[in-house]
């Protein structure tokens, strides 16, 4: 805690955040900038990104022998569709058919369904 207090004194109270097991990561600002991820070599330029859903990105998924993929938060995607005017049932159907069900190659985005 001493380190946290020192950092707050140096950088300001509102600039220091403690992340622990109680942190709700869905409330944190999204640090991902797609072009930066490509420029930094973290993603292939062929990686597919869903336009307009940058704030729904929760990370990058990787596995042995597979392409690194952008991973979107399913709940945030559904919330966006509802915010854009769809009823929840319509949003779920649209998501399942047009997003989850759309295979467009090895770089197809994936979705995280938290439980």
C-alpha cells in the first residue's frame, strides 16, 4: 500500500488505479487501438476487426498453431446492438447468425461469454 500512496502522491490521486482480484475489468477503459496492435507486431495485418465495436474488444486470443485473434465481449456486443435499436431477441439472433456464425477465414474474431 505504501507504493500505491507514493504513486498517488507523484502522479495524482486520479491517475493511479489498483487492480486486484476484485477489479471489474469490464469497467476499465479499453487500451486496444487496432493499428497500434498491428504496428507493434501483436496482430497480423490480415486480422479481421468488426468495425464500430472497438470498445467491445477484451483481448487477443492465441493458441499453439493458430492465428492470434481479436476477442470481443459477447455481452458488450449484444448491448451495442440493443443500443443501436434492436430488441434483445433480435440482437441475439443477429449476433448468432451474422457475427458468431460468420466464418471469414483463420482471422475470424472470437467472442468471450463470461460466466
